[in-house]
C-alpha cells in the first residue's frame, strides 16, 4: 500500500509540473487560433502522462532498457496525439473561417447562407442563430420597404387631395372677389364644405402622426361598449340617411371596457363612415357587440361586396384606399390606419374579413377588470 501511495505521489508531481507549464502556455496563446490551443492541450496531456510515467519509472529504478521502452511508447503516443490535435484544430479553424466568410457576406448584402459541410455543435448553434437573425432582418427590411412605399404613396395622395380643393377654393374666392359668381350663397356653402373637409384631413394627419410617434395619450375610464356603439350609430345616422343606407344595431350587449371614450368614439365613427361610404344605396350596415370569456368584440358589417383577398392584409395600412383613383371622395386613406393605431394603443386588435355580400371589421378589446 505504501508503494502504491508513493507511485501516486510521484505520478501526480510529474503530471502537475506538466499541467502547470501547459496552463502557462494556454494563457500565452489564448489569443491565437483554436488549432494552437488544441495542440497545446494535446502536448500537455501527453506531457503530463510522460512526466508522471518517467518520474515513477526513475523512482522504481527501472533498467535503462525498460526506461527507454517506456519513453519511446510515450513519445509515439505524443506524436499521434499531437498530429490528431493539429488535424482537428485545422478542421475547426476551416469551419470557423467558412462561417466568418458567410457572416461577412451576410453583412454585405443582408442575406446569410450557411456554409456547407459539418461543423461542431457550437459552430452549428452560431450558424442557426445567424440564420434566424438573417430571417428577422429580412422581415424587418420588408416591413421598412412597405412602410416607405406607403409613406411615398400617402404623400402623393395627400398632395393631390390638398391641391384639388385648394385650386377650387382659389377659383371660387376669385369669382366672389370679381363679382362674377351667379350664386354667391352657393359658393359660400361650397367653400365652407371644402374647408371642413380640409380641416378633417389635417386632423387625421395630426392624429396619425401622434400614433406613429407613440405620443397618443389615453385617459381610460369604465364605459359600456354598447353605449359607445349606440352613440356612434346616432352620430352616423345623418350620413346614412343621405346615402340611403340602413343602420342596424339590434345586437348590442352590455360589455364593460376600460377605454378612452373620445378615442374609441373616433374608432367607431371611422368604421361606420367607411362602411356607409362603401355600401350601395338601400344597403345595410350592421353593428354588433359580443363578449367572449376574456375580450369584448365590436363588429361593423357592410355591403361593399367584399375586398380582394390579396388586399385584406393592406386594409389598415396608411394611405390604402382599395383602388388607384386619387379623387377626393376616396379619402386620404387614413381612417382605418387611425383605427388600428388607437385600438392597438388600448392593447386590442383590429381585423377585417369577408362575409357574404360585404366585409366585417372587428375590434377586439380586453374586458374591464372586475376588481377595477
């Protein structure tokens, strides 16, 4: 037992010396290639075994021949281990360079193509993360391009919608000034109508800018969605009568919600105005309030005949009008974008889907906290 303990001490001492030298070598080469680190580890491993073996062999007073045999065997093992470590290191370095090259291309053109061939688990994990990041960046760039196109289109439409009534206002003002207007009262009424429409457009632009800037300040209070819908129906009744559209609000249930009454009234007004404008005469616009276990749902169904499937996802985009016409009656394409912004500011969701004969806009809001 004493001899075994002595052998263990000699082996540990020799291996510890080799390990200490290896640790120093690893620290000095920590900024070098991984191939160098693997070679150092291989040398340390074999060196620790060799030094421990030689220490024990000398302590056991082996013959020179036996000592040479042990040294030769350990040396061959060292050569094989070192060669294996170098080959492994070169393979890892090559995979790392391929990944770095792919990442460099990823930064240049925004696309990431995983390098071919097998890689270590760590490099494979990095590759997956880079691929996921590339996908997220691609989606972000696509959204940015869509927003940019939407802004350019909005600017073009707004410019047109402002230029046309301003030119008309100037012509009517000049006619009144020159005294050539046959019916001054009619000109005055038309000027007032155009000014009100321009004021509405400017108000929508200001509201949308607050939404996009995150500056929309809400003052929520406990209200019934049924009462909000009933008030909105009363407000939209004159426009509906003028357009020959019937308003239906029979399916309104009491659902308490915590919302900003003024902003939510704007949402309902925009939805009803949009539905009435796109519903033909003698058509019907129906408003419904439902309740699910966790949400309140308000829906406005019109008789527009439906929206093409490829346009459904663009309905709430800024500036979208559903047709290429840039005539003032088409509106500036801001109403539904404002609807989505206000609803999402209330932690809700605005959706649209086609139904027989038209489409249904749905606003989903969280139910009021029962403890509130």
